[in-house]
C-alpha cells in the first residue's frame, strides 16, 4: 500500500528511476505469460505452478503514472502565421502529460480494471502536479501521488468482458483480463477531438463540405471573412485525420506504459485484440456490461455509437449536450474558462504567465457560430457526431502482470527477459 509520505518503498522503486531509456527501448517485448496463467494445448502448452499474483498498489500506480501522469504545464504552440501576433489557441488543456496530443487537444482519459473493480483516472484538465527544478526535473513520487488522488472507483468487480470470441480475439482469450492482471484502457473523446479540429481549421480559414452526400453546408458563405467557402475540405478527411490523431494519443500512452513495464520488471503487452463495443458496453448483450457507456443505434449506421459514460466521461455531442452549439461553448470554456490554457488566472511556469495566457485570440460569437454550424450539420445529417467515425474511440490497451519466469526458462533461451524481471519479486516483494 502507498502511504502519504511515500515511506518504506521497496528497493525496486528506486531502481526504476535509475533504469535507462535505452534499456527500456531495447528490452521492450510482449511478455504475455503470467503467474496463474495456463495454455491448454499446442507447442506452448503449460500451466503456471503459481497462483495469480495481483499487482501491488505501488506497482499499479507506477504504470498508471507512466501512462497518464501530469508532468507540469503545457508549453503551448508559439505562433501561427495566419493570425499573428495572436498566440495559437489550439490547446484544450493547460497541463501536459506523459504522452503527446495533437495540438494539445488532450481528449483522452484512462480507465483500468483489476481483481477489485473498475476505475477512472482523471488527468487531462488537472493543474501541474509538481514543480520542475532548475534542471527541469520532476519527482516521480510527487507525480505518482497526484495521480493516485484522482482515481475514482466505478465498480467493485473486474470489468465484465467474457474471455471468449467475439468479445476478444481468439489469441487473447487465455490471457486478457484474467485474475491477477491489471488492464488499462485509454479512452478517447473523438467527438471532442473532431470539434476541436473544426475550430482549428476555422482558425486557419478552412471549412468543410459533405463529400459523403455531395452537399455544401448551407450558410457557410456568410462567414467568408473567417473561412474560404469556395474551397472547402472534405468532411471525411477531417474525421479520418482526427481518428488518426486520437489513435496516436492512445497509442503513445500505452507505449509509455510498455516502457515502464521493463523498468519495473513486470510482464504484459500493448494490444488491440479486444472488441471495442464489448469493452465499452455497446455489444448489445446485457450480460456484457463492459465499461457501461451509453450508446445508440440507428438504421443509418452499421455499428452502434457509444457517446460517453454519464457523469464520468461524456463526449462533446448530444445527448450529453443539447446541441452542437452548446458543445462548442463547452469547448471554449475548457480553453478560456477557469483553469484553461488561455485564461490569465491559470498558473504556469512562464516568466509572464498572465501575459502569455491572455495573448491567444478568443473565440468570437461569429467564430462559434461558424464552428457550430458545421458540427450541427454533421449531427443532423448523420444522426450522430462525428458522422463517419465513432463518438468515443478505444484502441489500443495495455495489460500489466507478474511474469512467470519458469515458463520463459522452459521455452526460451536465456535473455528472454530482463534483469528487472529476474529480480522483480526480490526487489518489489521481499516479504514473499
């Protein structure tokens, strides 16, 4: 158990801070077989002689901090030629995390599950978790404790995701989300990301047309002083591009966790072999609760559309907002309101923080109307927002677990795991 003063830490924790990036990069490997696992057949047929060994809270928090810890203030983007001398107003968060996000949008959060329940780690809008030294250093203990304070428990049992096809790929049924493991699920608000993308493009004089139905978005020409209505971009480009950006955000979060697994000496891997609809709770099977997200269906869609978990993680789209204009206003509040990156009252580490934060161009009424017009068209035409991609997106995931060394010693030559794995139990669990 972690204590408030971070005392009596196992020696393995200090070793983590000494582990090199090169060793993490070159030592990274998927190590799926864990204590308590069993492969019933085939060349790798093997049953662990150990029972499941859940991660300690400290081990778990070290991985979660790597995947979603706040690392101080976002540096912001310094200049955009089209609207100079105003500061770029793209970012949605004043804080930075352990992984990057396109233009500082930061529209994702972490969910995770273990033997004791399902949890939510809120981190995208928190203030800086710690102060950097003059050398630019942050203390891992401080960041870890801050992350720990923002965890909310959502359920008292492990995520309800049956270990069988079609809820997970056949090659994961023996290993994914099993007792003893911690499964971490970064979830992206793709609706918010697309909306932030529309605002980004309006800021740069670009608007969109519906290339699916071959329609111009009626009313855009009245905003000729903001956007080039004669040369709009295709809507599918915006949504595909946004999906790619969200995937990069979720993937780099998982990759940061994957590198930390090597430093801690834990097994596990990042993967995409879980059905996203079953995971979110949109499989249509009431017995497969997943994360319990709200979802809708429509004859116009080939797949259900999850929109958010009410009161916890709500997508910037109806039904969580009355209409897309309300969602635009909420996005503006996130940027310019209390705690936002462009609010002069938000702290920072600039020599003139109020001057920096007040130098970005704020959204005018005309700007908001232009962005909302396009977003509302998408919602009304396709019945959802975004129109051609999901409102909520998940993929990939990270699983962390205690490696079963006996399995690797039996089937692999020496070198299949790192010294941190060989010494893990001694360094992190000396009492065992």
